[in-house]
C-alpha cells in the first residue's frame, strides 16, 4: 500500500554507547499498523530487532533505543517493516555511517591555570570519549571565553584548534573574572565533523581578590574600635561616666575642726601616746 511506510526516520548515537532511532507512521497507513525495526551493524553480523521500543498513545512503535552500540568503518543497515490486518505495509530501509550520527560529548576535565605575575592562562582538557578511537588528532576544538559579568555578550576570545589538549589565553585584565566553554568536532578518524555539545561553563580569574570571610573579619576589626570611640564620646557628653563611677566623698569638715574647737580633748589623746613611747624606750635601754 503506497504511503504506508514510515517517514522521517533518523538515528543519533549519544553518551558513547546509546543509539536512539525515531520515525513517524506513514500518512496512508491503517490505524492498526504496527512497525518493527531491525538493524545490521555490518555484513558479517546478524540482523537484530529492537529490544526497547518507544510507543505513542495508541501503543504504536515510533522509535527504539539501542544499548552497547559500537561504531565501525562499514555502514550499518536499518530496516523498518510493518503489519496490518487491512493491507500490506511497505517497508523502509537505509544504510547509515554510524560515526556521522554520533553526537559528540564535550571535552572533559577542563582546567584553567593563570599566572598571577604574567597575563598567561593555560587551558587544558581531555578529548571526548568515543567508542572507536582514542587519538587526540581525531578532534578539533572550539574555545569561547566571555566576561563573567556579561554572559550574554559577544565572546572576547574564540579559538578553533586542530588536535592537542591545551591552549594559552592572554588576559587583558587581571581583575576580571572570565567564563570559558568548549566543544569538539571530528577532524579525521571516522569522527562526526559536526560540532558537539558545549561544555559546562568554567569560571576563572580574580574577580574577588579577597574572599567574603576575610571581608567579614576586616569589617569586625574596623567596627569594634569605631564603636568604642563613639560610645566613649557619647558617654562623655551626657555624663554617664559620673553615674557609672560616682566620686567617693571626702571627710566631713567637722573632722578637721575638732582640734580647734576642743584643744583639751586633743591634748588628752596625745598624752597617752607620748607616755607609751617613753615606756618603750626605757624597756629597750634595760635590754641593752
């Protein structure tokens, strides 16, 4: 039956070993049409049916997820046929280079080390992991750097590099903080030439020379003596020191006028002291 074969068939390999294939039902296919996907990695291997179908609401198969997929040099063969109680369903087949449908992961272990004396920043990374190659020369890399405070702005530095695993970025401002992203594409070795996913942002630079904890300690160190000075000045003005530390009263005036008002009393008090002193001297002479 014409128009009953699937449409818009596509596959993508991701996360190294997973492959996802999707399609749409034929426009003229009966409502009860069911589809089945088979694939053959190479001529020397057996044909395998999908083990994990993706289904739509009426339980019709519209996709498949394959696990443990490896990429070879030969084209893989895909076949989708269908069945219906009402009529014969056309099949769909296609040969695909698996490496061309692989969605490359971003470079891993991206680090940036900056020289605080010079302006040099050394960017280092590791190649994306793929199932069929472990050579750095198979990839090219794109580096994009922006100011951290303007992430939506135009990159201040871009570089496309063939192979390798490091790059040198010359900072124009040591006090600025930067954000770096990278992605990879195939350069040779049966690696997809399309650009893969961007990496997570990597921040570097000296936007904050002093950490927040140090700022807090400095604030406390400055505020403490300042508060003491303000408190002292305030208390001096309103006299709170007199209330907190009252003056000790001196002797009453009557104590000093006692001798003048009653000289006989003072004479009587002094006389016994003189007698006692004389007796002490006499005892000392006897001892000698």
